[in-house]
C-alpha cells in the first residue's frame, strides 16, 4: 500500500511576525499603497513576506507578485521558504542568471524578457523571484524586468516586495532605485523590509550622508521618506528582540597586550593584512584564546580582502599547532588553546567551491571541535548560514549595514540554549587601559566603528553612547555599499584542514614554528606562545558603556506630569515629539526594566524612575499599560462595552482583553487594583445587567454626546429594536442612564431618523 510522504508542518507565526503581517495588511489593502517594516536579522522577515503575500492573495488584492533580492543565495533560500510556508503562491518563476538549485526546487528560470512574457502568458496568479540586477539597463546589460516593462510585454504587478530594502536607498540615480518608480516598474502596492534602514541626510551629525550635486540639490531615496517607502508600520529594535528572547545577547571582547613593543605595533596596524605576520599571528592567538575561554564551537571571521582571509587561515593553523600544550584560565578551569580538531576555510563571493564549504559549515554535527570560516565580502547579507557562537572583525567595519547584518549571524537563538554570543574586535589595549574610556577616538577606533554601527539598532548602546563623540563627520566618504562586486579572486592556494566528524585525533595543523622571529626591546622572542603569555581578554557587554541617559528624562517628566503615570502605549509613544533618530518612550521604558532586572541601572537612575511612577514588574507594567488603552477606548467609544474585535491603533486587542477581565470579574479572580481602575474609567464596564443592553446603550450615548442622530444607515435590527423598547424590568440605574441621553423607558419619540 502506497503511503504518501507527510508534508512538513507549516511554521506558526510568532507574535511579532503576526503583528508585522497585520500592520502591513492594513496598509496594503488599498491600491497605490506602500509601507515598510524594520526587524533584526534572524527574526523571520522572509516568513513575514511569505504570509503577507498569502493573505493579500486570499483577499484578492495581490495575485501577481514580484519579490526582489540583492543576491542569488537569498533568492534561492526565499523560494524554499515560500514553498514550505506560503499557501497558494501560484506559479513560481525565477528571473536570474543560471543558478544551481532551481531545478531541484522545480522552479523555471526566465533569462530574457521574451521568456518571462511567455511564462506569464495565460497565468493570473504567480510569484516571480528576481534579483535587483534585472532592474538595470545600462551599457551591455539589459535587465529582464526593466526591458520587459519598457516593451510593455508583461502586465503591472499587484505587489512588489523589496527584501533587504536598504539596498534601494541612496542616490535616486543608482539603478536599483528604479524600483520606486511606478512608471518604470508599475505596481499597485510596494512592501519593503530590512534590518538596517538607511537614513540619508545632509545633517552632519548623522553618519550616512551624500555629497550634493553641482547645483547643490540632493536627490535621495531615504528610508524615512514616506513618499518613497511608505509609512513604517512595524519596527523591532535589536534590543527588543534580545529582551523578548527572539535573539541572543552578546558580549564584546577586546584584547589586552602587556608588551612594550607588540602592543603599540598592533594598535597602529588595526587590520590583520596578508602581509603582516605579526598582526595575523596575534589575531590567530586572540581567536584561539577567545574560543577556548567562551566555549566557542563555530566562528565567522570577517576580512577586508580575499588574501587577508586566506592568509589568516594559514596562520591560524600554524598558530594552533605552535600552542600545543598551552592552556588559558577560564571560569571553568584551565582549557587547552589547541582544539581537539579544527576545520578552517576561507570563502569569498566568486569562489567556485563556496557552496560546498558553506554546506559543510552548516552541517550538524559540526565537522570538527572548532569550526572557523574566514570570509571576504560574502556573508554580510543574504547568505544563509547557521547560528554561530562568535564573530571576529579582523578589519574594522564602519558600515552600519555590514556590522548589523553580520551580527545577525551570531544573535540567532542557539539550539543548545546558550544565551550570549561573542564578538571579538581587534582593539589591542595596553596594560591597565580601560575599554570603558571611550573618549579616546584614536586608540579605540575599531571599537568606535562597531558601536557607531550598532548605535541605532541596540537601544542599550543608543542610550549610553555620547552622540557627538561617536558620529562620523559629514564630509567623510561613506563606505562602499555592502554587497558590491568583490574583487577578483587571487591566484593563491587556500590552506585548510578538513577532518571527518568522527575524528578525535589531533589535527595536522601545519609545520609549526615557521614564523619569523619577532624580538622586542626586552629581548623576548615573540612566538605564538610568547604572544599568548602577554595577551589577555577584556570583556564587556553593551550596558558597560558610558551613560548618556538624560535626553529621555525630559520626555519621561513631561509624560508623567500630563498623565501621572508611565504606562505608555506604543500608539501614544508614536505621537510624542521625539527625535526621529532616537528610540520612542515605550521602547525605552521596556529597556530600562530589562536593565533593572539585570542590575545594570545606577542608583540615581532607579530613584528618578521610581519618583515618576515606574513599574518594574513586567506584569504590572502590562496591566497599567492596558489601563491606558482602556482610557483611550472609553474616550473614543463612550465606554468599554466594545466588540471583542475592537483593537487599538497599534493592533493591541483591547476587546479580547476586556472580555477576559469580565470573565475574571465574574469568577472573583480579577486584580483589585485593575478592577478599581476599570470602574473609574467606565462604572458599567462589567454591568450588573445584560452586556448586550450595555453595548446598545453605549452606541446611543456616544451619538447623543456628539450631537448625532441616534439611528444611522447600517445600524442592525437589534440596535433599532432596543431604541424603540430598551427593555422591561429595568433597574433604577438603567433608567437613569437612559435619562442622561434623553431617553426614558416609556419614550415613544426617540427615533430621529
């Protein structure tokens, strides 16, 4: 008997994903609409896109969909997500160059405008996956999409989805920005998603800027421009994802070098280049020491050039061999620096074997006790790699996008439950130098680069770093966009060591001892062992950095003086006058609660918040925030007798919560303070009479108080019947309520229309 294979169960959307989908749906139901969302790497943006497409198709709003990606790797993995987790996607078609893996997925490829037009002929429901490159029409390259539209051989789109949407920002002259132009690429709806929104500004206090044209005009697609990207309907900060256990927290590890010659030399170089054996050997030692100290099993290292990555792998292997027998002290006792087995490779964008190496790196169980992948311009964006334990930035990275995209690889929740990722930054401290002293920009430039990039994505950093000290000057040339074409691979053999997963023998790391002697002024010969002996790790978490906390206290005070509490809702926070480049008050207060639970707030900060009615317990904060929602609901609806489907402007299900609280009141299990507050807002929120009577009364009361007709087109029969005859055997309280709005239980002239 044939038994068909069981289909894998569809993923269930998490709360933040449902919120993002619903928020986007609310906007995109209308034609000629646009919106965008911002969420950290690893929080499921592709799944959000898949379900959004599914829901828009189900409602008849989007059957012709175009989804754009910056890279082929991201295109391929997104097709897999749609096939597994999006119902009824229609025909799937890829518009790209030859791509290994498409045939396995059963997805045809259109390589020309004519092929695409032929594939779409006769179809009324389809999803086209394409790279942004096919929007380009210049020189000898004519992108399939832009050419097909200019020839008029394919219809407009119901929906365009731009993944990694920050890649479409910047100068409106660049090719990929044409996706915003409805005349060139016509679409009824556009949806943008990214982890790293780019805000382009002429303001010198922000890091990302553009030089003006000769006429002094700026033509810029900035992601804070609603005319181009639509409203931001959902945003999750990195620190929010961490606090809600959607991402891991992280530590930043620096290196202290107690040697009079080595430390200043390393400080000067900053980057472990292929030609600098001293820097490479020191970095390799720091990597091995970090892996041993923090039980790292998988690490990705980021290098500026291909030669740097490949030479680092060679040096790492030799260094590990040279450190045989050396240990480092950890919180769990001494640990060997030389791993039991090592798998170490370098990859880059055009390497012919990069997919094989990535597949091995992803494999579980891991190919070795320690697995390290050195990459040059490959893993920053759009390449699916597993959760790793650690990252190492072998060269300073000043690009916001590069750092945050890379960090997303380490902050995905780890299957083993470990809660902290490790970020190694090549800052070589002198003996006694304090990494918290961040006012010395020259000494700590690599760390500055990291923190500037993280500042707008991790609120713990954003609220603790002095803005004026950590921003790139406006006249500094912006870094090259992440994902731009990598240099051609250099003709050099790549050293690596591969071990089978079952191997338990010591790996043949290399010849060992084939480093040039480095002799300091004190006569010490600096081999890997000597570097290990003068090297220690210095660790701190984002909350260790200097506090610049005062800006938000003014907003706290203003809100408290107006409302006499700090139960701020998301909707309220969005209306407050705040710096658009700073976090909103709702999210900031959430961050302070997390910091308080971890013991990270100073005493004066705690005292300040206590004096303004701060609720430290999340359950209490949730309760008091709901009271604010209830106040807003009563103001808008004349009471709390609202349908179960009633939601606040930010999507909070107020009606469902009220129903739950009424059930708790009936069972005498409701919190006394909450009940008292709800009674204050609406004494009849839990009426002593039939709830349906109260809902009808509230509708009439709302209209009466706004000088409206008590009956209006669209009213249901039940409400009109109630108006004619509010009921028999009414209580004195009900009769008084009717008199308040000009009705009496014996009034025969209550209908006005």
